[in-house]
């Protein structure tokens, strides 16, 4: 008897629980409505409860490893350190021209070796000490000595003896060899100026572990808190020497599931999403949702397919040309990129100095492709592999399309998907036939892409993933890098693109547009074609 | 009996050492067979070959594997778990930071498991082959069979997206600051400091990941409780109890449960380990900043010291929990007292 009674109680409990859930149905309708563009959008209503003009909520799915600007190679760290630290020069908004920052002006000697920087005299670090020439010297010396990502950019050009402090606010940097893109490199995160007080905490790792979770910058924001894996909060620096930052609080949230992040944006809990986490397809679905805008701009990202010249059949230029002829580029841009991408012929993105619009673009021509394969002795067909890294819809769709295209000329393309570390190891050690890679330069100079892709010293680990080698290209690159004559440099870079287009070590599949979904109430957001991670928190506002 | 129990515990603790060494060798070997170069991952795709070589040398990656292992174990015996190449912090500091979130989630899941799994099993056994039993068995089966991340996504879809009753990611509402650090478990800390809004938010955030993580263990426990109770209910002393007219509740919870629950307790130890391991997937689905997330990041960056640290920590916990469970027998099972 007693037991039966208990049964009854349990059942009642379940019924009550069900009723409580049903009671929450109101909320559900709200949520559903905001999904469909036709119905009045609750989330976009004037009085969205999540709207707060002083707090900017940004979501990304990539964890921040650490905050050492000289040691990190992660975009997700850059986004934060760019706000915490200042540099001699900077990139703003959608511009790829370096603008004065800590350096109000600079002089360059005629031989392109001596750079004299005149620093602003009112800049202070967050602890109140002034930013001086000594801090500049300290920061670059540390970056080089550390030997990590920042050193990769600077150590061929400057070393610890390159600096001469003229006075507190003037410093002369003498390059070891002329390096035309030098000023451009100074606007990167790697050139962040650190408070020399870090030296007291150097330990045995140049302060790496000390600065991993704190900051010693002079930037418009200070680090308020960081709950690893959860959120990182920036606070406006009230004493900032430059233009006062607009957003009082910036809340960077880590949301692993892209679908959850999208939902939070639709509810207004998030103002802006990391531009890399939403695929073109989902962006298409989001278009038209009230309260949400999709910002689109041309970018310097290029998606390309290296063909490993040192691997079997691909050593023959005819085979590579045949491959280039057998890809249906229009269909690819239309179905994979949904039309928001352009085709390019070389490693320099359209819009950048040195871009060669006349570099040969192979047309989709199956007969030509078959003929070339026959000439190369592969009329009975051949079998090749394409390596891609997992978790990227665009690349896996591209690979599928390539597979069906190449099948038409008798090339059996096997798609191999790897985890990122394995993929990286495979392609840099030359164990691949084809790969698929996305690449964005860190500074707007053709030297960047072309040196990585084309110079023989970059083979493999240096990211010349085609293992391409051409003495003429090497010479042209070296000459252009060490010359300040812009006309000559442009000429050289264009020529390199033409040569490489003939020899096709790479097929440049697309230059995709950058797309970011954000709340329509966000004003002043611009996508930088190069620094795709850059979010100008200090310049944006929120207005309903 | 006390001496016996102490001896037992001591022996088991000693046995931990070879087990842990075995685990460390296995983990070290397996993580090092993943093709990939940790130095390259630190420096990013745009590193220079010279920079890579220098860093490899610096990290000791050029040494043979056994030398690297020896160096690592040498550090461990001095209490040094190494430095995470991902966060650039000592691994021990990272573990201390990430583990409370995972403990909180795992403990919450275990509480749900015990509160739901055991009663369901008892109900199922006492109503053998009736409708209540059938329903319970179906749910237990689904719980065991459903992949955690899939269940997690379904729960998110229903309770976060459609119904909006539970939050979908993280440990607290955005903009809310965590309670004063005492244990690192937000619910406990909020309770201790009497911070009710935070406590409420922390519990709400625990519900969906907790249920997802508990689904499998509930299934395991329910099935075990059911079969073990069925066994006990068939025995003579239960028949005697019924015969002398003891009330059914008393027979079930007084007489039968005590014997029936024995194997379940052993299984709870295993379930705890299962939940700890399962947290890796569940934490990714719910953006839960715990050991699982840390481990996934560590693997992606081939951060070997971190991978080793997480594995060893979980192994130690697993062994300790099972040791506690086994020791419990001395107190629950009177037969052990007299032997």
C-alpha cells in the first residue's frame, strides 16, 4: 500500500515538473520567433534587455593561450594584446597603411638602413611610468632574444646592437640589411612595446610565465580579469595618453559551440562574433535576421592549394598545369563560397601593392587538361592525395569539389583529413601531394606571401609547401626585399607572380571576402583586410 | 578490523606507484607518437626554420624519447610537472585552476546519479516486468547508449534554444563575477559566502552539463541496482521477512537494499572515473572551462607536459576514489569485520 502511495507521489512530481517546463513556454515562443525573419523579432525590439551601451560582448570559440605579445602566434591572443599594448605605428579601421602611434614621426636614411623614431612625449604605461626610447629598445631586444613568433619577423633585420638611444624620446634603429617592409612590421602585435619593469620578473624565461596572464602595456585598455576558458574582461584605461577609448568594458567570451554562439548573438547577449567561427552557409541562413547585420569586406586572405613538386607525378609541370585546367573555378566560388570570393592568379591578394592582375589564370578546360596529362604519360590516369585539416567546412567542401572535378580527367583524388598538428607536420615535411591552406599576411607587403611561398629557403618548415625552387624567383625576391625603390619592387613582385603562374606550384583557389555577423546596434566596426582578428573596441559604440 | 583496514589501505597506496609509472609511460609514448612538432605549433605556421630548430633544441625535443621521459619523471619526483607550452604557466598551476570546475561538474553528476539511479533501480526491481520497470529499463539503455555530446546538443536545443529555461554555456551568467575563491567550485564558494544570486546562477549552469554527464552513469547504476536487487529479493531471508509480515517498504529498504547496494557502490567508483573522462566531451559542448577543455587544448597544441599532468591527475583521482569505495566495505559489510 505504502509503496503504491509513493508511486503516486512520484508521478505527481513528474507531472508538476512537466507543468513547470510548460510554463516556460512563453520564453520559448520568444526564442522561436527570433529565429524566423517574418515575425516581429523580440530580440531586436527597442528594449532588448541585453542591450548595454557601455559593455561590449564579443564571442570566440578559440581559447587564448597566453598574453605574451612577443611569444604568441594565436590570432585570439592578438585581438587582446593589440588593445593592451601600443606600438610605434599601428593599423586602424580598414586601413593597411601604418599610422603613427607611439612614434609621432620617423626619418629614413637614403640607403634604407637607418630609421630614426620621434616618440610622443605624453605616453605612459599603465603603472604611470613614461614610455621612453629605452622601453622601445628593451621590447625589441626581448622579442629577438625570446626566439618565438616575434623573432621570426625581426631577427633577420635587426639584432640587439641595432639600437641607439638619442634622447628619452628619440631612438635610432639601424637595420642589418635594407628591408623595405620594416615600418609595416612595426604595426604588428609582435612589435608591442612592453614596460621594461618586466626585467625584474625575467626569471629564467625572459618573463614569459610572468607576463602570460598579465600585461605591462600602455594601450587604451587594461586587463580587468581573465577566467581561463570562460571570459576575459578589458577595462578602458582612464589615463590613456591618446584618444579615449569608447567602450568602457569589453567582455570576450569563449563559446566552444558555434551554434550556441550564434544563438547568443540572436538573443542580443553577444554583440559581435569572431569572423572565423561561422561558415558561409550558416551566414546565409542568418542573413535577414532582424537586429543582425552581416559586415562584408574584401580581405587579404587567400585560400590556396600547394602541389608538392617533390612528390611523384606532380614534379612534372604538365601535370600541374593539367590539374589547374581541370578545376571548375566558377562552380567552386559559387557553391563553396556562395559567391563571396574572387579568383586570383598569384600569391599576392588583389588590392595589395604589387598585385599582378595579369598573372595567368588557367581556364576550366577538360580537353586541354587531358591532352597535357597524355603528354606527361598519364593517359591511363593517376591517383593522388589531398591533405586537409579537420573542422573547416570551406576546405572540406573545396576538397570534395576538386575530387569530382579531377575525376573527369582521370585523376583519382583521395581526401585525407588530419588533426591540425598532424596536418602541419605532414605538409611541412613534404609527405603530401596536395594540401589546402588559408593564409593571411601579417603586414601588407608582397614580400610576406611571396617569400614564404616562393623562396627556396622557405621550403617545408618555412611554409613553401610546394617545395618550389627557382633561382630567378629567389634573386628577384632578394633584390626587392633589400631595395627601397617602390617601382622596382612592384616590377619584381609582378614578375614573380607571372613566373609562378607558368610553373604552377600553387593553385590559388580563392580570395574570400571577410564576413562577420554582428548586432545592428554596433557602430564603427570595420573589418581590416589583413588583421582579420582586429576589433577596434576603442573606437566602437553601441546605439539602439 | 581497524588494523586490517589500515593494512589494506597501505597496500593499495603502495600499489599506486607502479600503476602510475605504467600510466605515465603509456601516456608519454602515445602522445609522442602523434605526428607533429610542438615547436612548430608554438611558433605558428609563419615561423622561420632557424627559429624552429632553436626552440626544438631549447625544449629538448631533439633528445631521444627515453631521455625526454627520464627528464620528465625526474622533474615529477621533485614536484615539478613541467611548464605548459600552451599557457606558458607551470602545469601544476593550470591543474589547480582548471580542476575545480571539473570536480564540481563531476560531483554534481554523481549526486544526480545516486539520487536518480539507485531509486530507479529499486523501483525497477520491485516492479519487475511491469510497465514502470520497462520504462526505466528503456531509459537506462538509452542513457548508456547515447553519445554524451549528442545528448548534450539535444538538451541545448530543447532547454536553451527552444524553452530558454537553462543557460547554454559557461559556469556563470555573463558579466557576473565568480564568488570569493575558497574551493574554486562556484556553488560551494557561493554557499559559503552566502552569495545567493551567484549560487543560483551556478546551479542553473550546472544542470544541463550535469544531466548530460550523468546520463551514462545513471544508466549504469540503474541497471546494476536492478539486477543486484533482483538477486537479493529472491533470497530466503527476504521470503522469511515477507512471511513474518514485515511491511513491504521495510523489506525493500531495510532488508534488501543493504545487501543489494554492495555491488552498486563498487560500480559508483567506476562511474566516477567514467564521468571524469566523459567530462572532456561534455565540457566542449557546454563551454565548461574545466580539465577536459584544458586537455583538448593541450592535445591540439601537442602540449605534452599538460597532457601528462591531466592524465596523471585523473588516474590518481580514479585510483583514490576506488580505494575509498573499497574501504567503505569495511564499514558497510559486517562480514568483513569478523574475518
